C-alpha cells in the first residue's frame, strides 16, 4: 500500500510525461512581473512582462496579449491574463518545459478605464458619450484617424521593449480576444510592419484596412453563436484576405458563444507551433 501511495504522489506533478511540477496560479503571477510604462501621451500603462529563462545572446520572439473589455483598469491584477490560455493552461508557455521549446518574451498590457469609451481600438463614432456608436451589426467599424490613448501607449510599449530587450524584431506576435480582438485588427492596421503573425479572437474590424495588413499571417477565431460580437465580422475579414491570397486561417466553432470560443482556440493543438513558425523574414 505504501508503494502505491508513493507512485501516485510522484505522478501528481507530471505534465504529459514531464517531471516538471505544474505551475500554480501564484507562480504564474510571480513570473509575469508587474511594470508600468509612462507613454509619450502621459498615460501610465500597467503591464506584465515575462522574460525567458534562457538569457543567451540569441534574440527571442515577443508575444503580445490584449485582454477583453471587462479587464480594463489600472490594478495590473491577474484578470489581465486570466483568459490567456497560453499562460494559464496546464501546458503554460511560462513553464521551463515549454520555454525550452519556445523561448520567448510575453507582454500583457492593461487597457485604461479612464473613460467609458476607452478601448484598445478607436473607431469613428466612439466617444465618452457614445462609446459603442459606429459599431455595425455586421461586425465592422471604420478606423479613427487617431488611436485610443491605451492603444497608442501599448504600441509604443512594444517598440520600447524591442529597443531595450533581447527581442527578435522579425518575430513579434499579437493575440487578443473580444476587445483585444478589436485591438489585434487595430494594431496590425496602424503598425503593419511591426507584426509577424496575428491571432484575433471574436473582435470587430475595419474591412477597409485589408490592403495594409494582407501580408501578415492571420489565424482568426470566432464562435458561430456569439451574442456580443457578430461572427460576420470575422467571416468578412477572412474572405477579404483570401481574395488577396493572404496567409490566413479561419476557425469558426459551431454552436459556440463568446467566451467558450477563446477556451477552444487556446486548446487548438497546432496554434502555438503555427505562431512560432512565422517570421517577417519568411512571410
């Protein structure tokens, strides 16, 4: 009986054959170090940064994650990454096991909630008095000439990290869900030469930006029964990118709502390897 108990104990911490103990939420929170970036627009942008264990001279990719609307604020709490499956799933990218395969930096900025309309994206009609005006029933909007304060600050933060960390500027990847999905379409349109690959999940988008972003590989995700952000927006962007012979993949989950689509997406077995295979040198 003692032998059985010992064997069960030894296997409890195993992760798909690895001897590495599963990361606790507390350990993940510790590894995603809290920081604040003072942007040129005077916004103090909270963010989390994970740095790779392997600090060799070889430059590493950077993954940017943009959270959803409900996680706005200034507390820099775990809510900013709680839906980011590449961090919180059992096979966490911040574990030594996954970092040995995919060494990388991860940055998670937090969007401000200083006004009701503050988002990663900024569209025509979006104002403190009319935060959702300009969003079409077809999942589209028209990009505003100027970015939001948080969007502008986050883009500058990414550039600052590239300047000051050992980051491979040809392998900057951006992932976002819901409001963060808006942000993926937005950031790639405003900085089309910055990103090597993009993963928008259930966001609105501007179809008039296709010419700017057609060279960027996209993997788009949406649930077919999303009640918050219309699936038609993702379908439209996919078809428009296809027409441009773009490197685009679209996954639509049948009978799946808003939040459940994110969970399924982060469990796609090929998504992580797809992401890390992309480089601006090879696009």
